[in-house]
C-alpha cells in the first residue's frame, strides 16, 4: 500500500507536460521574462492570486491575457478607476417588472481568470469588494451567497512609479495575493527580438497566434497533485522561522501573517512540481520567499527614507537563518 501511495505521489509527468505546453504557447508572444512566467504558472498550480508590478509597456496586461488564452476558462477584464463602485465589480440587484422582484445581475468578477488593470486606481471602498471573493471564492449580496466556479484567479497589475490618482492598497487585500511579481525591463537582446517580431507581424495581433492547451477541469487535477507533494518537517520549521523573523526585525513595522507561511509552503510545492520533483527542497523555498513576502511587509519610515526595500530585508533575513540540509 505504501508503494502505491509513493507511485501516485511521484507521477508528475502530466504536470510537467502541461507546464511545458503552457510555457511554449506563452513564449510565442512573450520574449524573456522567465521569472514572471514561472511564478504565474506556480500561482495557478498553488491556487493563488497574483499582483504584477512594473512600469508601463513591459507586457503585464498582455501576459495576463495570454494566461486566460492558454487555459480554456472564462476571462474578464476590469479597468479600475477612481469612480468605480463595488457594484461595478461584483454586480447589483436589478428590479424585474415582469416578475415584480429583484434579480441579481452578475458583475465581471464572476469569471475564472479576472484581470484587474491598475488595481491601485480605485479607492478602498471598491477594493473592499474583493476581500470576500479573493479569500473565500464567494460573494454575498443582499443576504444571498453566490459561489464562483473553480478555477478562480485574480491577476492584478499596478504601476509603481505613477502616484497621481492612485490609492494605497489595504494591507488586508495585499495579504490575499499569493505572489507579487516585479517585472523588469527586457535586456537589449530581448528588446531587439520584441521589436523584430512586431515588424514581422505587420500589424497582426500576436495574441491570435496562441492556442488553448489545457481545459479548466485539468487545472484542478494538477492542483490536487501539487497539494500532495512531500515536505519535511524541518523545512516547514524553516518557513515558519523566516516568517516569524519578519515580526521581530527592527527595520520592519508590520511583519508577515500565518497566511504568508502557508503561501510559501504552497508556492514551494508548486515550484517543486514544475521542476519535476515530488518533494520540496530548501532552494524552492528560498526562491519563492521574496515573491510571497515583498508585498506583505511594511518597513519603518526611517528605513524607507534610506531607500531600503522589502527585498533587501528579506535577503538579510534569509542570510541570517541556517538553511536546513
């Protein structure tokens, strides 16, 4: 019986094949950005939401669109603006004179992959509409609860440079994002490739070259496999030690919550599966930690004024804790 369990646990061939297909289709359009693509796919497998941060023009929105294109699931896009209301996101009750009652009209959040463009352009009142649905995959309106069909994933983008007309995201909402991915400028060679491809396409839409390769139902099967991966107790201790260190660091005003520890665990499992292993290694954990923690930490004003970033402190904490072997 133990042998059968072991065989079932190590059967990751279909998962690796699926990840390879997804990377292949996305790679038809996106040049470089390997870390962003890897973390996006890990986010899908770990059943988490993704926040993508980068300056305009680095393919944040395009990548999120591609993600919905390569998976046969529903897709909706919401452009956040200062005048957006919660009902514009979750929907509203509309009076039906024929039946003489109110009927709930679903908003754009009722989909599988929801792209929220410039999420930091809406005020806290609108942001609060996302709290329940991101955590519990359900929406409660007028005393009735509506459950969203899996898979459900929010992919949000924001510009870190422009601050006019933007709002600081509530900490409770940031905590609901599994990863925060920082998108950098392409290298000169990658940018040459991007511009050459655009020239060769002669105005055609690049996204039209991408095909759906995985049905939504298969995503749930792959997630079940990821949850079953093995992780040693000493590695769980390593995760909790690092997260606890963020709560006692002199440069950090607000540390990470237990949700962050669970996020590191789930993200490391997804990464291990993508790399063809049925067990988590310390390297998986160290790789995934910055993406899980960088948006959850609030630095002290003094350190922020010095130009210190959350990534700097995270690297310092990891270096100070012995990696188990």
